[in-house]
């Protein structure tokens, strides 16, 4: 199947890529969840097992949750065709990426460390991708052929792309957690409007967006921030604030508020109602 691609994981990223790229007719998908109705809706080929998903492709994209990233690589290594480019797009620590490469490359695959540097929606295939590792050139060429338009090589070392991603997340997702901590307290104290006004400009809009991301993706982001914590530890930096970010992302995600309300005040009200 010319330019076929295997997707391991069919969450927000996998589904966005497959549907935006027009890969439908040449995509084999494997996910641990039963998603037959979704596969039919999107006109992609859902596979019951990973070996079936990988058998006709020499390009595999892994977009699973952080806690499943290494497991996905270990399982995929058993079924890869020779020379398969394995794009590990998961948000994990550089050491996790290196461990994944240690099973993919000896199995005959070509491991590429890929960092997704912004939400996949609404960017879709224009989402910034950083790639690193010994197969970066081939990886960039293949990703471009698949329709990705913003791919940049950042080095020959596996883990460099993910290091950039993990350390960036310390700040970005840390600000989300701090926003939640501040505004939940403000809501309880009845001073949310006054505090937000003191920040000025469009801070309310930014806060609404940050809480939206936490409510929708807090559990996934918590797992990612655990990986950021491990990255900091590997560099000899104490993850004091980042561990707090892990906790807040988990706590907001655990609320399971679905659908997520529109508007900052509605979000704060829903969070306050469900949070002890």
C-alpha cells in the first residue's frame, strides 16, 4: 500500500492527523479501546491487533498516553517490517524515548524522536514538530510526504526533541496549574472578578483556555508532567513546582466534567461544585 501509515493510538492526536491528512484509505489503526464505530465514521481501517496494524506499513506513528509509550514501542518492535520508520510522538521523558529506541532499532526499525509542540487542534498537520535522532533526515522527509508542514530537525541525539518538549511543558502546563489554584481559591473567596481585573488585558480569556485544556486533558497532561518531573530529576533539578502541576492536572481531570462548560465563570462554577 503506497505511502500507507500505521497509527498506534486513536485519541485526539491520532484522529486529528488521520482525518486532516486524508489518510483514511491508507491508514491502519490500533487502539486498546473498542473504537469500531469511530473507525467506521472516520473511514479508517481499525485493527484488532497490533501486528495486523503494522504488517502492510513501513511508517508507524505512536500517539498514546505517556504511561503506555514505552509499552507501545516494546510491543510494536515484535511486528515491524524491516526499515520501518517508527515516529514516537509521545510526550515522555528523554530517557523513556531512549529506552524505546533500544527496542525498535535492534528489531530492524528506524526510531525517530518526535515532539509535538502545540495542541494538534486546530493546527492539524501544521502543528510544529521537532525531530531528533540518527534517522531525522529520513523522518523529516517522510513526515513531509505525509502532509506535515512544520517539521524541524533539532539534533542527532534521541531524546533531544523530547527534552525541549518536556522542559517547555514545565512552564506552560505549570502556568495552567497555577491558574487553577489561584482562580479556584478566588472563586471560593468571592474575589475572582477583582483578581482577574487586576491582571489586566485578556487574562480572563487566557485563564478560560487553560482551564479548558485541564478539564479536557488533565489526566493525560498529569502523566506527561510526571515525565517532565523525571526529566528535571535527570538534570539534577528538583521538580518542586512540577510535582504540584502533576497533582493539579490529575485533580482537575479526575472531576470528569463533560461536556466542559463554555466560559470561565461557568467552568469555575462547575469545578467548585464538584471539588471538595
